[in-house]
């Protein structure tokens, strides 16, 4: 891309907001050729920017969920050390109580 084209492709929040109604960022990244070819085959005819935006939203959601799970796991395992030990016999007995 020459300098003139690069200048035209820069993100302009005023123009993009006017054109589509919301502010849009421009993201540029590289992927292996085989991934690009398969992506084009699978998502051909669809708005690729919308597909990528949906995938990015899902990735953000997945990562937040993973971090939440990790935080919860660490909190639960930290509490384990504070609980009094219970024997296997006591655990088995508690499972039987109240059953016919």
C-alpha cells in the first residue's frame, strides 16, 4: 500500500460514525494463508467485518468467563485449607443419613 492509500485508510471516527451510525475501529492483523482461504470459503458472501467482530466478541466473553472460573477455583481451593478435615467414614455416613 502506498502512502496515499495508507492515508485514505486511516480511521476517521467522524466519517465512520456518519456512514454507519456507530464509531468503528480499523484492525489489521495477519493470518496464515490456509486460514484465510478456509475463512473465505466458509464465510463467503457474508460481511467479513461483522463475522470477525462477532468472533472477537465471543473471544472476549470466553476469556472473561475463563478468568472468572480461575478466580472462583482459586477462592474455593484457598478455603479448603481453612476447613476442618473430615474422614472418609464421616463423608460416607453423611451420604446415607435420611435415605430409605
